[in-house]
């Protein structure tokens, strides 16, 4: 079985304790990225590795980082050229080559940081990358990768190209695509509906595919 690493990012919008506990139990290793340590502590969890400059973690979290008895620490100077997440992903590559990444606490807070997070996760091409939040599950798909979605009938699905020259196919949805080009950040793949087992494939380029956990949001079928 492939190694799976949970990366708890430092967004101020924190995943629920239940989600963090579930993801932690499903992964082989847990990496806290700066303030992500506080999210884990709030769920009664710890990490295997802390990466960051400790500029946003709480005083209690910083005290644990300073003591560094229960987990490894890669602490960086705040005056650095890379974000904490970039450094954390580099650490994942070094420590667990080819590991699948599940990121959470990744999509809220500052919009500039959220966009940077997506860019960094899209740049991790070593293995599948997932973004798991309470309201959505997302998968970053590079050319030649696919996602089979089962048991999600009636839920909202969207796919957005995050690289130029992206071409996708999607079946099992209300509106299907077959080797169709998606413009960079275009809205062509927004707000589709899962009708059966869905098969999503990116042939070229890179896209991020989102499955909303609630039912369809819109007016189709009303």
C-alpha cells in the first residue's frame, strides 16, 4: 500500500475535529504546517513532523515546538524565500518519496494564500494529491490521471483548469465532456451533477476537480 501523508495547513479556517481525526487515522504520517498544529491539538491529535517558522502558531503550540519531545521539528527563519507549505512538501518528498498527499485546512483565509496553496499542491506531481475539507473533497489531476467517483449521485461536481492546454473527459454526470478543452480558470466545468458512477480523466494539462458533500446547488430538476 502506498504511503499516505496528511498535511494540515495553516489556514485560519480549520477543519472539524471529526474530519481531522478521520484523516489522521487514514494516513501513515501527519505533518503540521505552522498554525496547522493548533488545528490538530484542538482535535486531540498530534503530528509526526512540524514544519514552519512558528509565526502564527499559538503560544501553547509554540511551547510544544520548542520542547520537541513527541514529534520532529523543521523550524525555519521567518525571513525566508519560501512559504511553510512549500517547505513541508519538500520535506514530504525527502522523507517519504512517492507519498500520496492529503491536505486539509488549506482553502480558507487570505485569498492570495489560498491560491498559492493550490499552486503548490498542483506542483506536487510525485503521487495523487487530495484536498479534504468538511464541505468538499478535491483532487488535483495532471495529464494522464483520473478519478472514479462512486456513491455520490445528486451531488455537485466542478472541474477547473489550472494550467493552459488542459483537456478532459467526464462521464456519469448531467453534462458530459469527451476530450474537451478547458480554458485556464474558465467556468465550463462548474456546477455539474453526478448521475451515476463518475469517471473523470485529464488527458493533458492540470485541473482541480471538486465534489461538494451536500446535494446539488442550483435549479436543475426543480
